[in-house]
C-alpha cells in the first residue's frame, strides 16, 4: 500500500528542487528566471532518472545547509 522510499523520494525531489533553486539563484546565477530554467533542466535530466543522485543531492544540500547554520568550525 505505502512504500516509504517512493514517498520519501517525492519529498526529497521537492526539497532538492527548492534547495537547488535557492543555491543557484542566490550565488551562482543572478537572474532568477535563468536559475529556474537551469534548476528545471537539472531536475528533469539528472535527478528524476537516477534515484541515487536524488538522495545524494538531498544529503549534500541538507548537510550543507545544516553545517552552514550551526557552524561547527567555530566550536574549536
């Protein structure tokens, strides 16, 4: 009835889309429209066909955001 990995894959896909768009529109690409087009192309061509890349990109974006927020390098 419910498969955890399929449902988590959809949630991860949505979060990867918004995380990648935020990353591209804030630092890499100045135009928000161009950042949206590039994000859609990356999602469509790379993230949707390959499940492992979806989870890898989710982990990288999640850990990057978490480590940027808590700043563990300042602890020492």
